[in-house]
C-alpha cells in the first residue's frame, strides 16, 4: 500500500482517523493510551501490507526503544523539568 493509492486514501486513512478520534473522545480510553496504541497497530498494518518481511524488524526495534526509555526513566536519566536560563538573549544570524 502506498500513500498515494486509492486503498490508502479512501479506506485506510479515513478508518484510522475515525477510530483514532473516537478513542480520543473518551476520557477513559485516553487514560489507557488507547488512541496511541491504535496508531501503533495501524502503522504496523500499513507497513505490513507493503512488505511483511519488515514487520519483525520494526517490532523488535520498537520494543528495544520502549525498553531503553523505561530504563532511562528508572535511573532518573530523563529530566522531569527543563529550564533554560538566559533564553531572552538573541542569537545573531549569519548570512
């Protein structure tokens, strides 16, 4: 499936957006991150329709990124608040 195919424009994209906005309109679904989960599933379906052999690689990569993120969170390596001091200074542009 390509981004400019009729299948994507008239079937996949409207269905994906419809379900996403439906899940996003329910506060109990938003708390459970269901709209984000739906987009992840929809993207796997999209890329799986193009080349199914790439799905294991995509899933493996996403799993490792999620595990790395939780590892950073557990060791408090991700700052909770970022403050930029001196942000009022102007940076000169070079032409």
